[in-house]
């Protein structure tokens, strides 16, 4: 908030200083009180300057995120906010934000779903490590890495669902090269997570199964033929089930 015109537009008085909230993650605890374009004036009683710094050692200043880093998960902080020229105070419980790509799977077996040879999976850090090795941060596709490093979940159950690989068969000719490509929608409906995709595909009554993928790719399969081919593909590859146990309930 160093620009005077911006401060004026935000309704700040000459003696008020702070930083502007650009975005509030939907799954973050503070989403219930903070809003975009709020001006955070102070954190736990410490005033924040227009350049985002707070007092540190004698004669020194440091970014206000330092104050946040001194807190433990679950602790509360008093945040003073300017909104529509009015000052508000909120007690906010600090918590880890939910990333789109989970850091771990808590000891659970990997989830998967197979239809017509297309293997669908939810991306997590263990998944990336299994696909690309310990140097996955260098070897994985850039789009997956960007989502891993920066993307936050829009809802508590959101997952990044991909076509992990294609088990080659007559029904999927022409699609064999699809690997670790995000599934954006199924028959026009956005894919929220792997369970959501399974439910939509299993309950589909349409003539075709249509998957919209990133890079403007599209996969179209005749529903009846795809379901008939799935069991043959599973038998060929000695796979006992078309989906992991956690997706059967």
C-alpha cells in the first residue's frame, strides 16, 4: 500500500498503514472473516507498514509474515482490518492451508479408477515421487509442478485428477500417448475429485463417455463398448478390480 492513490481509493486515512489482502483461499479458516481488498493494519497488536514490514531488531524491519511464523498451528491471532473505511478486529485461528496436491496420503493405498484402459488417479506428492523419482521437482511436467507448488484447493474435497496412463487396447487406439494429463470435465460436468469422477462415469446413461482434458484434448468412448472392454483389459493385465477399495463405498 505504498502508492498514495491506492491508499486513498481504499479509504485509508493519512495515519493508517497496512497491506491489502489480494486473495483469501476458500478452504482457509480466515475465509469466514477476511475478504479480498481488506487492509490488514496490525497483527497481534503489531502495526504493519505500507511496505508489509514490522519492527524487528533495533533499527531493523522484517516482513510481517515473520509474526505469523512465530505462531503454532491452532493458535489464534488478533488481526485488525480496514474494510470500507471502517476498522474491524478478528480473532483468527491459524491453520495450514489445504493445497490442491496433497503432501501425503496418510498411509493409505493409492486410489485409482480404470475404464476402457484409462487409468485415473489423484495427484499427491507420493504419486509424483512414484512417477518421477526423488527428483520429481525437476522431472515432472511443468503444469503439474506449478499446481503442486502454488495451487490451493477450492473446496475441502477437491483433488487434481489425471489420466495416469492408458493400458493399450483396441478401444483406446489413438489415445495411447496420454500420460499424467489433468481431467477437467466429464460429459460437460467439472471433475471435483476422483470419487466424483467415478460416480459420474458409473451412473452415466449417455451414449458416449466424454472426458475433457488439459491442453484442449478430448477423449470420447462409446459407453456400452467401454464398459464391456474394461473387464477384458483388467483380465489381460491381471488387475483384480476396476477401482481401489476406497472408491467402492
